[in-house]
C-alpha cells in the first residue's frame, strides 16, 4: 500500500509539470480527445506502479515472506492492487490539476501517503485508542489491507472485499469527474462567464471615460488562464474607432471580484476586429503575491492562421495553433509573434502587447 500511495504522489507532480510546461497546449492542437491526455497519465502511472509492486513482492519473497495463496487468490490480489492503484491515480491526477505549482502538487497527496500508517497494516486496529480505532476501521486503506491479507495468507475476509471495491470505485469516479472538470476549465475557447467579462471590462473602459453599457461589445475570445478568466473583446467607440480590450478577472464564491487589465489597443474606424491579430500576456499570481507563479501567452491569429512563430528566443520557436488560437507557457523572452498560414508564409506579426492610453480616443492609434 505504501508503494501505491508513493506512486500517486509522483503522478500529481507529473501532471502539474505538464500543465505548467506548455506541452498541454501542443496536445490540444493534435487530433486527440481531451480525455486521452489524462487517460495516458493514468495508464502510464498504473503500469509503472504495478511493475513497482512486482519488485516489492519479489523482495518480500526473497526475505522470507511465504503466502499461502493459490492461483485464484493471486489473481484476485493482483486485481485488487490494480483497482486501488487506478483509483488513487485518478485522484492524484485531479490533485495535480488543481495545484497552482509543481511544489504544491508534491505536497497535495501527502494525506494519501499517511493513510496506510493509520490503518491495520502495521498493528491490529483493536489495539488502538478508541478514536483512532474508529478512524482506522472506516478509512479506505483498512478494508483493502484486510482483503489482501486474507487472499495472501488465508485470514478471514468477511465484508472487507466488498467495502474495498466500493471505496476503489468511489474514489476512481470522484477523481475522474474532478480531473475532467478541472482539465476542461483550462481548455481554450470556452463560453465566457458574462459576469467576469463585465467585471474585467469595467475598470478598462473607466480609463477611457466610457461605461460598459455605452459600448457595442463583441467577445473575440474567452477562456480560463490559471484560476482566472481571460477575455479579448472589441468595442465600437462613439467616435467610430474600434478598441480591443483584454484582461483577466476572478469571481469568488462570496461575490467579491478581482480584475487585471492587460491589453488596450485602438484601431481606425471601419476596422474589422475579427480580422485582427491579437497577442496578450497573462501573468498568473497566487493570492496577492507580486511575483507571478506562471505566465501564459494567448494569441488570436487572423483568419487563415495555422501556426505561430515566437520571436525573441534564438532560434525562433514555431508552435502549432488550435485553429486561430495559441496558448503557450512559458513566455519569458518572447517579444513578438508571427502568424503563419498552411504553407508556412507569414501573414501577420504583432509584438507582445502593452497598454495604450485611450482616454482621448479618436480614430487612433494612440500611444
């Protein structure tokens, strides 16, 4: 059980590393389902854990462990180990997705590693103090341990097998649904949360002296970046100029909000915002910390965009797009982005955007 729990910790770390390294953005451009990314983690971790268990059992046999199990009991024991491994792996995938950094992910599954010590694996629960005995009897690892002990050395199993299977199914289902929800939240192109869109735009339009309700808004793109919602919106000003506003915001459960303005760009009258190339850098902070824990570059390419070339690094890095969208981490050193068509020809180029002053917006652009 300690082998299974320790492997779960490694899974959470691996998932967190993938979510912060930019590899997930590349997977999203491939012709695979979203669930296959998570399923690959689970399958790989399950195989690795089962191989580790084989080594542990081999060492145990080498130092004198002599189980009384026959062929059927060994198959049942292997099946039970596979079930608990699959359940804890799905839970660890969710813990890796919910973690904001690799360091956090390394600590999240700690309770899973500690639970075997608080079960019947080392001492009978009858010898424990009342409160600890009650916890040990009803926590997930105890029925699994008792089932494996009964299968391998012939002790009574009773209802422990049914309870163990129930725990494994429940934990696996919880982990799968939680992981899928978290992963889909971080997928690009989701339907915008209108409350967050308004909350992000209010401070940006206030800088220009306009109210959100006075502008004709069109959402160009919206999607989650870290724990926040990012939006790119175009608006027609009373002067006829077109302004593109971008930002991030978070709407908390208690009704409070926090918003961050990232991009303001002004374009002449008659500009078709949907044909523009837009580049926005999103710095994700933990709490009120001044230093971002990660940064993500969100690019909306013009029609016909297939891939993007990141300028600044030497040599330049080319990334495939998810349609017209690119989201990539990390972004340090990137100064601009080129949009490429299917033949590899450049069709547009934009620098990583700063913030422009539109308080006196005319037909622009204004610096």
